C-alpha cells in the first residue's frame, strides 16, 4: 500500500477544481436564497451573463456585417472570490468587426456584485468554468 505524504495531498488541494467537483458552487448574494445546488449554479450563470449583456449593450458597437457568434468565455474564480477572464474563444469575423471584444468582456466584469467562492470539503477553493455568451449585432 502506497503512503501519501501530506505535501502531496496539499498539492492536490491547491489544484483548480472544475464546477462538477465542488460541494458548493460560486455564488452571488442574490443567489444565496436558492437552496438547491443546481439552482444556485443557474442563478450564478444567469447573473453573470446578464451583467455581461448589460455592459455590452451600453457600448456603441458598429459593424459592417451582421454578427451572430457564441463566444466561449473561460473564467477562473479564486479562493477569495475574484473573477478572472482567462480566455475567450471568439470567431474571426467577430474579431474583425469588433476588435476590442475581449476588452469589452473584461470591462463587463468590473461592476459585478461580490462573488462567494466555491467550497470543497468546507474550504474555499479556486474554480474554473466556461460560459457561452451569445453575441448578435445587426
């Protein structure tokens, strides 16, 4: 039988969890009224998506071609509840038409309410997830 050192366990704990591996999903205060785990997840995703859409709607985006794209935005939430945009998979046409799209996505996160980090075995943990954001500009 192989013995696992406490340092190896700690290293494992420091890894970033994905959504499916946590006991409690990251949350906004407005989502804390939901009791079910899945409802909290949906509330969190909807609140985040609405904040991004609201921010993008405030921008005066002018395009020469219609844009219908689903951007896959990869986020990380730290153990302290800080949300970071890690990567955004943006279609090449969208990049040509809206070259500052990634900057706009980053700016949309500036006014989010406080985020409560995910919890695994009673500890606040770092998590990563991908959120599809549908972009339509005509």
